[in-house]
C-alpha cells in the first residue's frame, strides 16, 4: 500500500513512498502527516502537481503487460481519481507548461518509430506523436521559455523541440549508436 505524505508547515510539498511509514518513523518528524493510503499498487511513479491535484502513474512491474493507469489526488478526497490508461508503465517524466499537462509514454503495440505523449487541460485528453526522427520512447519533457523539449530513445538518442506547444516538432540533437544498439536521453534540465 502506498502512502501520500504532506508537510504541515509549510503545506506545499507532497511526497510519495513505496511503503507506508511505520509509527516509529512518522513520530520522528512531526511535519509529515499521512494524507491517505493509495493502492493496491506496490508503488507509484511520475509524481507531478497540476491544478491543485497530485498526478501519478501506478507502477507494478511486469503485471498486466506492463500497462499503467494515470490517477490524480486532491487533499481531502477519500480516494484518488482515475484519469487515463497508458499501455506502458514507468512512463516518461511528465511536464506542466502553458497551463497544460504533458505525459510522455510508449505503446509498443502502435508506436514503433514514434514518440508518444498525452496532453490534458485537466479534463480533456489528446494523444500526440513526435512525427520526426526514429523514436521508441519519450523519456522526459521540459519547457524553456516558450519552447518544449522531448528527450527520446531509439537506435539513436535524440532531442526534439516544439515552439508551438507540441503541434510541430523538429529534431535538434541526434546521437547515432553502433549497429544493433540503442541509446537514450533519460532526463533534461534547464540552465540559464
């Protein structure tokens, strides 16, 4: 069972743990307060805050063909809210930019050669792909100014950029790999 914890002073940080904290551990830090128990998953991943809710993917490795579901939780609710199904679990790291939530993932049934991600305004969802380059998976997305960047993997690692909130993409970095090998960029950061 997974627990969500919150700092009471200040009430700005939510954290997720793979196991419920023991009473002895919780009593050592009076600033952490359990908000609720999530489950029945062994763990959750890809935590992100968006529109007053904590969004996450359930993560049970190698169960149900590696599929995962997206959920959101708002403090004070009794249970998390189901949002959307993903074929892959441990999907790429999500991003909030321009008032939208971008959720990269991979669906091996359909996406061979295309990076996929979902976009939501918190209510409506749209499925999108990176039309350029050979991409197996989008591992991370990040915003810098008005631009979005997507870190990809395949026979070549890559970085793609969109200047119109994901409507159009172009390859800005392409790293070839030895034949029969794969490479990837798995995380992104902004400096300056």
